[in-house]
């Protein structure tokens, strides 16, 4: 594991912020969390800053169903509305569908990067995030 892999990166947090992620900073719980300029400096300086996330294995059957419905609802036909040609159109459609999938995972606070296993995030206690 490289040193880069051992640090929580801004990219690991920024997509989660609109969804009210809770964090631990220096042993204290904060949340729902919003970023300030000082927090970016704390991340860079390597201070203890860990988001509470849910492991993928904690996804319920109801959540799996909701996720499937969200993906289906946002399905983009490569022959449809995106006006590009051939492979470019397919890639653009795939990227937009992936974006909806990742947004859903972020909104439900799932750890899809394995940050908990790397010690860069804390497993959220059951019920911490009451997601409707």
C-alpha cells in the first residue's frame, strides 16, 4: 500500500458532503458535516479526520431494490438523447449512468472505496443515518 493509499483524500469526501456525512475529527463526532477552508488544511496536514460510512455488506434488500429502481429510472439509451456518434455516445451514456449510481451510494453513505478497511473511515453504527 502506497502512502497515497493511506491518506484520506479530498476526492473521497467531496462527493459525500451534499448528503450530510458525519465525521470524527480528533476523536470528536461532528455532523452532518460541511467543509470550510481550514478543514482542507487539516486533511493536507494529516490530522485525524474520518467520515462515518456504511460497509457495502450492510446494504439491505430494500436498499438494493431502491438502488435498482434509481438506476433504471436514470437509464439513458445510447441511441437516445445524447447527440454524439457511435462509441462516444455509448461512453457518455455509461458515464452518466455511473454518476447516478455513485450519487446513490454517496447519498446512502456507503463505503465503495474500502476506506473502512484501510482505517481511513469509521464504520457507521446502525441507525446513524436515517435514510428515507
